[in-house]
């Protein structure tokens, strides 16, 4: 077998493996959507029926009547958008400082930032709750939004790796032209870092959209609940009505799937480039 044939066989094998893996991962989502459209008599039939007969769209309207769906949706969107904006504004700026600027204590502080990534969230849960309680923020969405405006260790690390891969000659040329550091960051670095920043935005969007522990800890008023808390509340009240529960879960999942579908190219590009240089 010649080299060209081996290469073609390798590519075909890789595509077959990826196709099988994609089927494995997409099957639960298809089952989720299918179940959300089934009447209750078809959900537990064997063999399973993948195509509902008939399509029960009423599951969605009934589900939105049992819980204040649009209130939870609004709260989730507000928290998700603001926290994502905070991460996008703060993390690239901090990462640029770690990657391209020279100042005393930079290595020690970056090592501390990486060390924070290794601390389980359960360890800091109680101290953070006590802190936010003393600030009077418990019962408001502020604990879920404000900390992101001061950076997130993982995102800082991810963006720093990306910035290290950018040539210093670009920055030196801008400095020779008299550009200030913030001007260099805004007009030179950020345009080149769009894939990495988009990756951070997508990560934070998914974290906030699906977060359950944070809202459970800090949101004490039902009017401020998010979709994740609404789903848990619906499960407690209507857990036996699987069609309705799957409808709520589908409405919570679809926005993330759509967002990733339209941004996957930039997202993968940002993750790939972030590991080029350490």
C-alpha cells in the first residue's frame, strides 16, 4: 500500500470514528427533543418510538403555564449577558498584562492565579457566601455578575496562552510609533485575539446559562430565579409529567446548541491557538 492510500485510509477511519462518536453524543439530545413532543402514552413504550405520533406541541405551552417561564428566561438572559460582558472586558486585559508587559511580581501573581484554578469551588463556597452576605448582595444577582468584572483564573490563563503566541514585533512597532499601552491593547491585540475572546465569551455564556449552584445559593426570591432553578422547581412539582419536563429542558438547552452551532469555527480556532505557546 502506497503512502497516498495509507493517508486516505487514515482519513476515512478518522471520519468513521468521529461519525460514530457524534451519533453517541447527539442521541440524548434527539431523545430529549423527541420526548418533549410525545404524549405521555408513548414515552415509555418499547421499542422506543423516536418520531412522536402525533406531535404534542401542547407540552410546551403547558410547561410555560406551570412556571413563570418568561420571568425565569429574562433573569437568566440578564445574568448571562452581564457576566459574559464582565469576563470579556476584564480577562483579556489582565491576560495581556501577564503575557506582554513587564512589572515586578508578575510571575508570582500569575502562579497564584493558576493555583486558584486548582482550588475546588466547594472550598470557597462558604467564605464567598459570608462575604456577599455582609455586602448585602445575597438575594440579588450581583454575586453572579460582579466577580466576573474582576477576572476569572481559567479565562485569564487561556487568553495569556493566546497572547504569548503573538509576535512582540507588533507591539514594538506600535510603541515606536508612539502608541500608548492601552491603545496597543485595544487596536492591535484585541483584533487579533477575536477567536480567543469569543471562546471565553462562549464558555462564560454556557457557565452562566446552565449554572445551578450559584443561583441556588444567592437567589432567595422566586421572582429572581433563573431557568436552572425553574427546571428544578418544575421537577419538584411535575416530575411525573416527563413530556412537560423534557419540554422545559429543551427550551433551556436549545439556545446553547444554536449559539455553539454558529460560533463553533471561531470557538475551535480560539481553543487551538491558545495552546500554541506556553
